[in-house]
């Protein structure tokens, strides 16, 4: 139908667009820009030509991991043991 249904209060209006200007030319792909964790969800593509075809895709957006903090515990002596600790908060 040449339109994208954004859902209510999704904040997608400025970040979603068809990849091709005219989706009736057999490519109804969309591009979702500036992914956010809140974009996680089920997306549905409904294409209607002579019949209706529907396909759902589950998108999971995970937070970028924080830079780990690492340190050693114990003395650096040949033949002894040390502990390498890392934490990412």
C-alpha cells in the first residue's frame, strides 16, 4: 500500500524509510536508522500484489557493552600465580 505503519508512540517516523523510492517495483525493504534498544520487537512485512503475503521478523537490539576495567592481583614473580580480574558494568 506504499506506506509504513509505525505503531503508536514508537518514535520510528524519522528513522524508517523504504530502501527503494517505489516499493511497488518488487522491493518493499525498509531501512531502520539509528537503532535503539527500544526498537526491539516483532516487525511485520505485508506485501499485496494479487494476493497478500505476510512475513514477521523478530529484531533484538542489545546495548553496546561497556569498556571493561581490568587489573591484576598478586605479585608478578616468575613461577607464581596471579589473578587477572575484569569487570564491565
